[in-house]
């Protein structure tokens, strides 16, 4: 049987590294084949999710940045400063977290999805046309965010004018000045050439990019126990492979950006400069609870407990 797997990035990006390892493992350990559909072959993130829910695709990688519009609790990953930037801590956290592996599973199942893994893609950087040293610098900046309400709240709280857009509109939007900023992990700034249309890269430490891989649930439930095990083992092997790969990707890709564009200004905000972003985080956390009620509050608390439990 051939299984179809779509993701939101190209083959050489972090989601592609995961997907290729997943495919290799499935094909090495079963008679099944996995056909990969990188970004640009089947549509935007929302399209590949729909195709997976419809059973046209068996597997999909869609980030909570988009799934948040389907599963409000998935927006928890956009509470600023909730996640650490330490990649080794993150690697332990996503693997062991009860909130992710226990509490999120039934929420994804309600949407017809079997959640296989969440994994980190690296610290998120803001890229803009003007310098950002504090929240005030985001005033009047139309800042592109993925399409979820909490990310909109976040950038409002940071002082910007948030503009939710699918990925395909970001490069052109920056080029034509419809937007003047966006955020993404460093590797993505290089591979998608976003560095060409922004001049400042700013690290505020406010988030790590989280993504999620899932299967169509009817498909997964219909698999034999052996095949389910093959899928779980492939997901686990792909996870281990990807967290190691991605932990070193940011530095390597930033060096490539600097080589391609030596005049790029890269700033890591000081503690002082971060204070307004950290103050805004309190408001965003409150907005998350307001949007998701008891269910969201429990997940948020469990995530915090899981982060503490995996700290070292
Ligand atoms: O910003 C986005 O829309 C995209 N960012 C990443 C790192 N992966 C996929 C997603 O579509």
C-alpha cells in the first residue's frame, strides 16, 4: 500500500528531514511505501489538513500555528516565554510531556486525527525592515503571523499590527510592503529566502516553533496492530533524528544568511529590552485562558509542570 504524507516545508527543511526519516523507517520495516508531498505540491497548510481529515492523505505535518484555528488549545504554544530556548530541554520535553502525549491526543482525535509527535523547529526570530529593540519599535508595523487568534493577540500585545496570512503570501507581502515583518525559525529565513526581503533579524527569546505530525484517525485505527507499531516506531525514530538535526540548524543557517547578505543586522535583545515582551506575555496567557476555559487552563498547567520535570 502507498501512504501519502504532506508537510508545510520543503524536503531539506526540518519537517522534510522528519518526513524522510519517517518514510525510510516505514519502508525498511514494512511492505508499505510512503509518498511525500512537500510544501507547494498540494496547497497551503489549511489545504493539507483538510485533505488529511477527508482521508485523501494518510499523514500530515501541520503546525499549531494553523491547527489553533481548529483546536483552540493548540494555541498554548503561542503563550510567549512559555517554552525555553534550550534545544536539549525541548527535545526531552516534547518526547515526555503528558500534556502533549496525553492531553492533546483526544483533542486531535475529536478532529479525526491521530497525533503522532510534536517536535521543535528552533527559536523563532522576528525579521523586519526596521530595527526592533523594544516593543515600541513594532508600533505601526504590519506583522505577518500564522492564522490563529492567540498569535494575533500576542503581536497586538507586543504593540504591532498583526496580519494573519498563509505562508504563500509572506515573501510577496514583504516585497510589496503590504507587511513589514514576520517571525519564523532561523533555518526557514534562509531556505525560503525571507532574508532577501527583510533587513533585521531580532531574537527576543519569546518562542520556539512547534510542529505536529498526525495521521488520519480512521486510517490509523484500521491498521493492524503490527502496522500501528511500525508507524509508532517510525515516528519515534524520526523524532530522535530530527531533534538532533534541528538543534544545530539555526547556527549553520544563520551563517549562510550572513554570507548571502553581510549587511543583515542580527540582534539578540538584552533582558532589559525583553521586558515589554515579557510583560505582554501575561496578557496573552490570560487571553488564552479566556479563549479555551478549563480545558486550556489544565493543559497550560500540565505543560508548565512537564517543562519543570524535564528541565534537566
Ligand atoms: O510561517 C509559516 O507559515 C511556516 N513556518 C514554518 C517554520 N513552517 C511551516 C509554516 O508554514
